[in-house]
């Protein structure tokens, strides 16, 4: 495991795009056999980025319900500098219980470990592993892996800081022609169904293109991805 992790860290250190970080979260999910791996950060300008394996449906739901405002995980990470085991957080409030039940319904596991990190000029990040397990299984997982996970979290954050501090060295996201077409049609106000019909593809295939673009752009949801694609000059409306 350690040799494989060392190789993984070398790959993260060579990352030049947000898509590389996205692939990193997917690879880690397989290495550790968990349900989800997520790296979410806010840069010094207050811009949000995300890489991870949560479904877009859950991300959309999370933003729609404004869970960020009362999420015990985010609140706990803002108050701590050490890893946060979700079961040690305060989930007693009615709103927190409702959010947790909603998360489970969208495929989020019942256990989590989140590692908060802070960088210069207000940068804040959270690296999370999420899984479906008993308390005993999760405690054992943390005991075995927490030291390496803290190292991995800081490697992700180091690359994100590199992207921010040396943007001239970072490649712009490269969207495929189909991804660009999908983003452009959404930017023009079309629904997913209308855009899929315009491209003469199924809605499922259309979602694949949109999800690919979202990951490459480090966007939290589709609306965020469209805005970022416009800002980067990738599409013109």
C-alpha cells in the first residue's frame, strides 16, 4: 500500500489541471475501497472549486437546500485544525438530522472523515473520505489509514495552491467538442432535454458530456460549470 501511495503522491505532484485532481479522487476511492473521496476548496479570492465522486444530483441538492449554512461537517472543520470523524460531530439538531437523511438518500455513506486545511490569504479546504460502514469498521479504518490520509490531503492542497499561485504554469481546461457544445447550449438557456435533442443524442449521453466538463472545470454543479466555462473564455454566448 505504501509504495502505491508514494506513486500516487508523485502523480498528484505532477498535476497540471483540475481534471488531474478529479482523477486523483477517483483513484483514491478505488485504493481505499470507500464510497466517495472529495476535495473542496475556497481560494484567496473566495472562488469555490471541487473535485470528487459525489453525484451531481447530490451536489445540486446540497446547494439548492443551502446545506452549507448548517452542515455539521463544514462547521466542525471551520472550528478545528485536526481530522474530523463525522460521528463525533453534533448531529442532534432537527435540520442536521434532515440533511443527513437526505444525504443517505442520494448515495452518501453514513461514515466520514474530513481533514480541514488552511492556506495563505484565507484559502480553506476540506478533504473527505466517505463510506458505508459500522462504527467499529470505520474506527478501524481511521486507525489504520489516518496518518497517510493527512499526508494525501495536504498533497492535494499543495497542488491547489500551486494552481492559484502560479496560474501561468497551469494549463487551461481542455473540453472536448461535444463538451463545449453541451456547455454552450446550456449557457443559451436550453434545458438538458432540449440540448440533447439539438445534438441528436440521448439525455444520458448529454449528462456524460456535462459531467465531464464539470470535472475538468472543478465546478460544483452544472450552473457553476457554465459560468466557469464562460469566464475561462472556453465558450461564447
